[in-house]
C-alpha cells in the first residue's frame, strides 16, 4: 500500500517536523502553493498535486482527491470503481485554513471572487469528516505530536480520529462564517442583525483563571479589526486572568471612543432656550494623554493631561486606597518618566499603544504589573450579553450626543465644553445610574450602578468630599467644576450642595418633572446647564 498524505497549511507551525517524520516513515506528500514552496525550500520531497492549486478552478478539480479520500470507506463496493488499498488512496489530511472577516469591505468585494482562493481546498475537509474512521485529519498544529506517537505504534484510536474530525468541522464552520459575515456585512441590502451570529471567534490563549480563582477561562478573539481585543499585539504571559482582560478591554475601548470623536474637530448642533441655533465645537485632543483606571468593570479614576506622568498621577491619586489591583489604560506610549511613577503603584496591568525600552526595563522591577501593548484605535460594533439559552445583541452605544439644548441663560465656555464631552463619555462607560464630578479634566468624584439618579448624585457628592479630604485640600476650595449624569436628574439637596461648593456646569439628559425649577435655580446662581435628550443606560 502506498501511504499518501495531503499537506496544505496556512498555519505552518510545526508542519516541517511533522512532514519530515512522514517522509522518513515512507509517506508520499501531496502539496501545492505556499506549502509546496516551504517544503521545496527545506528540501523535503513531495509530489505537486495540480488539484490543490489555488485560483485555478479548471485545474483545481478536487473530485478525484475526494474519491481517493473516500475510497477506504467503501472497499467492497465494486460499483464505486474504487479498490481497497489502491495506490491512489489518501490516509492523512493535514490542512488548515485561517478564518477571516472584513466588516469594512468596500464595493471592491463585488469586483473580486466572493470566496477566498483556498475555498476549493476546504471541500476536502468537508468530505473527509464522513470517513473519519479511516483517515487522520489534522487541522491544529497542537495535535501533530500525538499523531506522530499513534502513527509510530500503528494504533490510531477511533476516539482520536473522531476528535480530529470534529476539530476539522469546527474550523470549517468558522471559515465559512467568516466568508458569510464578510458578504453579509458588505451587502447594500444587509439587515441590522443577521439570521445567525457566527463570527469566527478564535482561541487566543488560556488564562490563569476566571473572575474567581476556582474558575477557568480562555480568551477568544475575532480575526477582524473590531473591538479592543482584536488590536492586541501580543499578551505578555499566561498570568492574566478574566478580570484583567475585561478591565483592559473596557479601558482601551474608552480610549478608542474618546480619540475617535476628538481626533479631529467634532461639532454638535446646539440650541438655546429661546430657539437660537448654533454649533458647539470641541477641541481636538492633539498632544493630550488620556489615562483611565478600571477595576471589576468600574471606573476608579480618569484624567486628561498634557503628558503621561501628569495624566497617570491625576488618575492614580483619585482614590489611592481603592486603586490597588486595577488595570490602567493609557492613550500614549509609556516612557521612562511615566514608568518610574507607575512602577511604584499597586496595579495589575497597563494597556497602552506601547512601552519604550527604558520603560519596560523600569517596569520589570514590579513583576505584578502586566504590560499589554495594543496597536490600533478601534471600537466594536455591538454590545453582546450571553444568558441562559441565548445571546442578546444590540448596536454599540457609540453616540455621545447629537444635539445640545442650552437651558440656562449662559452657555458653556470652550474649556467647560471640552470637559463636558469627556465627562459624558465617562458616564457612558459607568453602570447606570451614574454621576461624575470633574475638575481640571480629572475625576474628583464618581458614582456607578446606583439605584436611582438621585442616589447617584448623592453618592457622587460624598465621593467628591472624600477626595477633598484624602488629598488634604482646603475645605473652602471648590469640590469640582462639572457634574455629569447619564440620565435625567432632579433638583435635589445633593445637587444644591454641589453647586454651593463649586460646580458651575451641569450636563444631563433632561426630562424630569422639575426641569423648569432646576433651570431657574441654575440661572440664579450663574450655573450653566445643558440637556442632551439622550440617555446612556449601561449594565
């Protein structure tokens, strides 16, 4: 019997060692394309198989190969024209494909073939699974070692064959879903939500543990530029856990969102209470560093500043007692000066566009801090929530506001307008009901996941007072400049005290029953109040 194997891989990890073993054991290797080039370069003998040639559907007729793969399933079926143990039979398929999705495809997709060049090769795997008892189907380099062991003993278990066939079908389903999603999301007739949510999530790496030490966890990413985790360059170690990943994802998503809005000039249509329309412009964030601290998906501190050191200090000093074991996101490359401050902290991880060599050297002194470099400013398209029996999906809440209604006689100046968009973005990332008090583009009070908007305002007042006490600030110094809420708020004692202690600007949804009383109260005290008419409910 001639032992023949097809080798056709996009992921070349470990394939040379596996192929060398097969050749040494007397196997004939059939291949083409990039795998052919690799084997030729390494001087490993092979037979070029024309049916495997990509982008040539006239030569790439895989029907004969399918017959050779399936022949051992019907050894006694003379009508099939296939004989048992013929010299054309194939007993090993080592094929892997890399699923991909392109959600931003242009009209160019209609001018090119709608399927990848290796699509016809995938047909071999679809058919081979039906004959798994007589084939060894390898799609994952992690299985090469065990395959060699079982081949050497000439005792390949049926359980192993079934396991490999299932992995092949799993890969093919991801491969097909990548093609389908590319076409569906590029179609001019696309629905908001497709019939089947089948993004090909790829296992990136196992994590140290889940949210609790007794839970196991794994990180999956989508092979498309959609969402913070798809921008990961390389995770540092296997010491990351579920909480660090979720916090890093939220931190980077906030950075991406702010800089997506304010990388260039952003404007919003505005209207005064007497009906006068105008345009509010926000200052682009060129030369500004945004730092945010997240713990268990809650914001623990945030700041915009002129450099990394100042931004980090303002974020870290918001609540030093509770800022241990947090993940910090930074919009700028971390340099040595910043690293000297960060290394003294009690952080779990820091996610940033990069770290200078000197910064890495400095941060290596604190083994607890994991460095997570990312490469792109991107945002995800959906919010997803798994629940028993299903997946809940909605469009991402990515619109901070599209209109401003200035309800008081005074308008916000440029400095406060810029701080208001920053504050609203932070409120959007906080679990509802939430309130934020800012001063100098830094959080001096934040409340999250409160039972009502009034409780959120009451809680943020307490937080701002605690901040003042922790930092030894004079009692007569203003608590803050800006109050931000993610839903409508009423005029209540906590709001009155915040105004009496320095808050000069308020931005909220508006729409409560005492709006007019609230507006009059603000006018009497020269406080600016803006309604957005847009809630941001976050769970």
